[in-house]
C-alpha cells in the first residue's frame, strides 16, 4: 500500500494520508483515546499474516512519521515542550495498542532472540521500541530493555539471557563515547552488536568505526539479522583508541576533563561580549548555561570521533532552534570565540571550532550574515 491508498478494512475514502492527519491532530490535542482507537482501527482484523503486515505498516507509516513530525514542529517552535512530551507519551501508547492488537495473530518466535536497548543516557526510546515491535511481528523473540540502560546492567542481562544479537539505539551523538563502551562490552560476551539511530551518523559511519554492524531502520535490522551477524571473539574489552587511533593525542581526554571550567569561563565571556544577556532573567541565564554545556559536550564528542562535521551540524541545528525562538544565531559566536581562545593549544579542537564559526557566518537561504 502506498501513500493515498485505503487501509485494510477501512472505508474507501479513508487513506493513510487521512489517518496520518487524524493521528497528528489527536496527538496535539492530547487525545489519547482517539489516537489509540485510530491505530487499532487501522490494524483492523483478518488473517494472521494480513494483520501482522498491516500492524507493521501502522507502526512504520503512521506512528513513526508522527513522531518525526513532533520533533520537526518542536524545533520550529510551533509546539511547546509540554506538547512534545505529551504527544510522545501518547505515541508510545499507540505502539502498545498496535502490539496488543497484533499479538493474537503472532505465531511462536521462530527466528531467535535479540535484545533491544537504548544506550545509557538516551531517553529517546520510541525508535528502539518501534524496532522491537517490528522484529516481534517478523518472528523474533525480543527482550526490550527500554531507555537509558547502563552498560553494566545490559551485560548482566546478556549473561542471564544470551541473545543472537544486541540492537543498540541512540538518537543523540553526544552519547557516542558511551555507545562505544557498550558496543565493546557486549562484544566481550560473544554477542554481535547492531547499532541504529541518528547518533551513529550518515550510513552508520560512527557505528562502523566502533566495529558494530548498522541498519538504517527496523526492516534493515531484520534483514541483517536474518542473514546472520558474525559473532565476535570473546576477549577483554577493547580500549577505545584501538578503534579510534586519533584518541592517542589526548585532546579528547584533556578537553573532557576541563569541561566544567570551559563552560564556566565561556558563560562569563558570552555575558561580556553579548550585552543583551546582561538583562536576562535567572531562568534565561540557566537556559544559556545549558546551551553552552551542550556546545562543549558536542565539541568533546566531535574530538572523540574526529569529525568536525558532527560539531558543525550541531551548531547549525542550534542556530535554527534559536532563530525560530527570536534569538539571533550570531549570539553563538561569542561562545565559539571564547572556546577558541581557551583551547588555542589544541589543534583538532581549534580546527573544529574554526570550521563551525565559518559555517555560522556564511549566509544561508533567507539568512543574512
């Protein structure tokens, strides 16, 4: 079924486009009852094979796009943080409703067991949950551990319940160092790791550098699992610089260790260089401090994977967030300049910061320098 076609068992006039719009309206109106009823209606009834196929489509073509739209609308400042949280919570209920509706049609697992978990610190659990439910629909036994799973608890679980693979999810690149530790640690149990989520970069380039397999989506994950992943040799956990040799220059370690002082000094420098900040309320100052903390965190992450583009992309995204909220993107420049001064003796850091500063000052569509 393509966009515009009718759903199985639905009136001829009701298309997936209609359902997407109705689901979106229910999410924004905080109408969980309507949203759950809508996805249950979309799954419908029928032969087991038909129900499981339609359930997968509801997950991937209704719920997943709705969640993506939530992020886009929040970034554009068209919905509030509270609306974003409420809509996500309702979407999670919708996933459960689809899983419950399809459960009677599922045969016993026939393909093996996998463990699905979010990297420690990763609260965006819905993408992992969608993958888990699609794999269940396709015959896998799934241990879904949810959001923010500490690595040591993930390893304990694997010892108690061995899996054919671990699927690690992360949406935020700043969790990459933690993800690397989790990947290496899981592999010491002899368990293959399949990474997924926006944090791992285009085509999973960071996952590959960390010696993990990668899939772009739930269907891709199923296909890789069906082909079979090579089991790693059980050995001591790898040191990060075996996968990422640039870490031997110690820039990542030294900058990470001085993060608190970097944030404190940058906040002071921004206040001196950006006069409007002097009239900020205490909550506004706290938000500014949080923004600077995120900037330093992403700089540290870019040093970890040795990728300036990761930091530049984050700065461009932050500039867009600020612009949508009436804050000039150029207000980021004092922070970058402060960090450039503080880190002048670190060549990789200064190169990353210089590139981001240049990208911020080059005019973009509809934006003056």
